[in-house]
């Protein structure tokens, strides 16, 4: 395979067909030094083995130079973090560092204007060309096998998108090259685009799979590789395990491409797909007339991809959208924020400042790949206040259900076929709202792939006639078909600021959420009330639900061991009480057989639930995308009579807030003892 490139940032620096005698001698000396470091206890045995394996497979001196430099520095922690394992291709793909904590001079390479290292970091536990090629070869092998089983005559297609992170475009182009050289067509976006648009593209282009190069809202040093299948959702079983097995078989960066006449095409996706996507997004608006009274919104993509769709979309429906100019610029360092995460209040600082200056109604922020959305809204006194993901989702769920019933699109006859979907760790307020409207609420495991899988399940419940033409149905035709012969999806959400308003995308969609939330804000304005006052009215009617989300980070090889130890401790020695409250039930989702409200068995996944009195509970779950353990604390109180008064609500809010603060402080002390 000829991997040489004229591009100075080629992912294959200094490609050599054969290592020289001198290079082989130096490599032998390096192997010996690695063995001595492992014998001395400086390197983990797994790190030493992975380093040697990488060096044996290397087709250039580049890995040797990087490892030698780190050995000379005695950078044992850095070497162990980079090599203690081979980065696992999980059910969603890859995620890890692409820039080391220590950047070697070889990796730094030629100085770039943006300050990024010229090359991604060397390591088996990193997102770099080594692992991008492994992942893509495994995926494309599975796609070809799947395609053959379906007896399709044309080349299979794989869509590729990427965000504004460092190395995202290079990794996307590398993946496209591998795909085409294995006989599949690669459909790659011409410019950075969002995760939800990738999901839409897979369905719109009738592709067999999709790849998105992104690490969402992780720090600048990270990147990732998310995999989607033909329904537009992230891969789930049985595809996930089959792809993982094939990826695990792939070694090194070298492979033999097909002859040119058997290679697939590389096709670029551009404005035509953007137009189709925006058209479907606009179909989500339930009351266009609400936008006649001008809504002024400040928007920031936090240096990511969201501005390409959200700004023109909001303006097209009549919203006065004011972008935060400095954060519209692509910047892999995300230099104007500590973290490009709209869950964090600091990320909205510049947006709030602009909103105060322009007297805007609200602030919307999306993460770098535009699948998550955070907001700040005006309270009763006119100050801007941040909402939680649970509050944002509950407002949209309530508004959309209320409006659909008022318009007669949902009614007593068909409401049994309408539903909300939420993750288990998302507020039960959404379940209470669904129950009062008489529609179903289905709960899934954490991860939008499970919500996407439900949508695919409902699509497959349609008649064969509708399944064949489902993707080309209008929004109205689709709704009618699902209300009559399947399940109509009204809204889906996760507490971690992810939302979905339509099933033409099978992942969380901040583009749709920005539009849907603006409509809810316009509705509140039409009633001369604020969104927070509207939320309090909902609490008074349905009960007050308070949630607290906390997390502990466990970086690197040692952190990984501590994280596993803590989870093991909870399993072996579960709580019998928490802060004096008896635990009424304990569920281990990694070993128990648990079914959802539709009778479907949930996949076994690492999550522990400690149930307390009423709906109160504590959930412990290792993150699927970051080296951290997440803790979810829930408390609620329902009105004894028909509804709360506002005065009652004020007291209940204070009481439950204090209750969860005390519970978390107790848990922190317990964690310190367990670790």
C-alpha cells in the first residue's frame, strides 16, 4: 500500500518501505530498553508488550523516535497511559486522547499557525491513524459481509462526517481512503457537520453505515470515532459485537488495497443535503405563527459545527438570531471556554454577556458536534438563568404534547399509540407528564443509541408497504402512518442535554432542539409569562422533581484501576442505607434480567440503582465516553390534592435541594472510605 503523501500533515510521516539495518539495530536496542523498564517496574507489563507489538508492525521510524524520546525523559506515567491497553472499540466506537500530556518533538513536527502538534500521538491507547485504520478496516469488512448477505448489486456506501476538533478532517479523509480501497463508496462531507446530520445522511443516502469523527464535548486533547448503521442510529447488537470482533483482528496500519478498478468512489456531500435536512427540521414547528412576535436569541456553537445549520434555520422561521462572533470560529483548543460543554455554566459566559448587551430573550449553546444543547432563559425578574437538561426536556415534552392535543392531531382515540422516550436516569417529571396526557413513556438505558433503536423498532412495525417508502414520506404522512399502525414518537430526551423531536434523525439533535425550544419560548412569550414561570406551573400540576448529577474523574492507567475497584466495591458491598434512609431495593443492570415497559429485555450494562422510599433513588454508572463515574440522585414530591400552590412549591424546592445536598455529602464520605 502506498501511504506516502505530499501533505506535510500526512498521517503517515516519513513512510519507509523497509527499515534500514541501522534502524533495525536501533529498534532492537529500544526493545531491550523497554524490557528493562518493565522488569524495574517503571512500565506495566501490558504497556511493554503493546509498545513492542506496535514497533514490530511499524512501517516507519516515527513510532520508534516518539517512544525513545519518552523513555529518555523517563516519562513512565505518559508511556503507561498511552500503552497500558489497546484502545477498545466499544459498542459506539472509539474515544481517547489524540494529543498526549507530553508532546514529543517528533509529534510536534513543523510549527503550525493553530498551535496544534503536526501529528497525532503515538500509542495503542490513543485515537490516531493506527486505531482509525483498525476501526475502519473492521467496519468496512462487516459492511461488505452484511451487503453480501442482502444480495445487493451496487457498492455499499458509508457516510463520513467530522467536527472542528484537531485531526478530525485528517482522520475522516483517512477513513474515506480505507473505505474506498476496500471496495465501498465513501460519502464524506465537504466541511465539518453535526452528529445529527450524519445520522440523517445515512438514512437520506441509503447508506449501510456512517462514521462521525468527534469527541463531542470532551477536552481539546481528545477525539473519537462513532459508528452508525443503516437505520441512522449508533450501532447496537448484533452488529456491535460483530464489528468489535473484526476490529480486534486488525493489526497495524498496513493492508493491501484492491486494484483501482475495484475500489469504491469518494463522493462529497454538501449544500443539497443541508437543504434536505433543514426542510425536515422546519417540519417540526407546530405553531409557526408564534414566531410572528419576534424572538431575540443569542447563539453560540462553542467553536464547533452548530452554526452551519442553527443560525440560518432559526432566521428562516423568523427568530432574530445573534451569533457570538468569537465562538463561531472553528478552534480545536476551544480557547474562549474552559470546556466546550453546554452543561457547564462557564461555557455560556460570552453568550450571556451578549444577551445582556442586546437584551435578548434567551441564550442557546451547542457542543462541538451539535448533538447537545444548553440554554439560559430570563426569569421573572429579568435575569438570565441556566436550565438543567431535565428542565429543558420537560418543557419541550409538555409543550409538544399540549399543542398536539389542542390541534387534534392527538386525541382520545389515537393517544395510546403516542409516546415519549427517556433514559432511566432522566427526570420522572417527563413520565408524569406523559401519564397525565394518557400517552406512553418508555424508558431506555443511557445512550441515545437505545432511543434510536426504539424508533427503528417502531418503523419495522409498519406494514411492508409503508416500510418501503417510509423515508420519503412527508412529516404529516409519517405521523398518520405511525398513529395508525405503529407508535408515534413525540419527544425523547436524556438529562445530559440531549433531545430528539423527530425520527428522521436517530440520535440526539441540538439543531432540532434549538428550534423546538425557541418555539416553546415563543409560546411562553405569547402568554406573557417566562419559561421559568411556565416550568413552575408544570411543577404545581405534576409534582416537583429534583435531580442532582455528580461525577468523579479517573484519568490514566491508575485511574482506570481505581474506577473498576470502586464499582466492584458497590457490587460486593451494596448500601443497606444512604444517609440514614433505608435502601428498599438494589438493581445491578450488568447481571440482572430487566425488561422495559414494552416487555423488551434491556441489554446488560454497567449501572447500579439503589432505590429509596417513594421515587427517590441513587444511580451509579461508569460513563460510556469519559473516564469517570457518574452519580444521579433523585427526589420528588407529588401534590396531595389536585395541585401545589406557588407558596408550597417554594418550600418544597428548598427542602428537596437540601435533601440531595446532604445525600451527596454522605456519598462523598463513603467514596473516600471505599477508595
